[in-house]
């Protein structure tokens, strides 16, 4: 539902446009999104977003930052008191569950053509979102923890971890697990049964030294 322009007398238009874009993505995915639709939902003229965002890329980058910041919060909520293997499994599961909850956000965040990955806020939020996962995974494998500066030399085990998490999330969002899950509750069956098996297979408990 469109909002009244009166809501933005105190400089809230930027946040309203981000919220509007996020809602459209949640309802219709990236295919159903446009800057004009976001402006209409926020209750402003089609030209109004230009006061805060130079292009659709600017607005979608802001949605990506929102996504990564929320993901960071959920990652930080994973207890560091868990055994290391369990910690990595839970961090991976958090990412997959979040992606299934917000598939439209996932579509945006990792599409290079529509997000400004050089944006300082995007760089900050993306580093924070996966920082704990990579730190825990590096300890699990006994390999160096990558920094942004050394990301191009990331250990193959960590690259495989990243590919595994992204692959699970994208496949789940696209519904491509349907051939092995319950037709009555495919998403619930995936989360309860398939996801735990997958993360256990990739990050099993290690024998005590």
C-alpha cells in the first residue's frame, strides 16, 4: 500500500524507499522490481528517489546492505561456546535459513550487475556478514583466516565452504530440492531433515586429538 508523502517531512524518504524496495522484492522478486514501483509504494513521485539514490543500483545496494547487516546479527547470535564443528554447521544453517526467509534479498545481494560492490557500506557489511563464518571455518580446517586483503589467496577449503553455503541457499530458494523432500511441506522438510544432513556431511565432528 502506498504511503502518504507527509511521512517524509523529517528526512525519512531514504528509509521509506529502502523499505518499499524490500517489500517489492519479497513479494515479486527482482523480476517484479522497478524504481518507479518503489517510488509509488513509498507514495512519492517517480523522480523523488533521485534525491537519495543516483540510480536503481544505488537503491538495491542499500537493500543489500540491509540484508547483510541483518544476516550479521543472526550470525553473531550463534554461540561461540558450541563445539567448533557445531558452530560452523550452525553458521552455515543460519545463512541458508535466512536466504529461504528472504529470497528476494538473496537475488539482489549477489548479483554483481545490480549492486555496487565497491560501495563502502556494502564492503563493510559483506565483510562483517561472513567474518564469523570464515573465522570459525578457518579454525575448523586449521588454515589461515582470510582478510579482505588476502581474499584472493583464500584456502581452497574455505572457498569450498563458501561455495557449499551459497549452493545450498540458492538451490533451496529455487526449490530444486523438491525431488527429495516431502511434497506436503517441502520447505519445512528441507530445513528439518535435509539441511542438517548436508551440513553434517560437510563439517562433521572431528575426533578428539
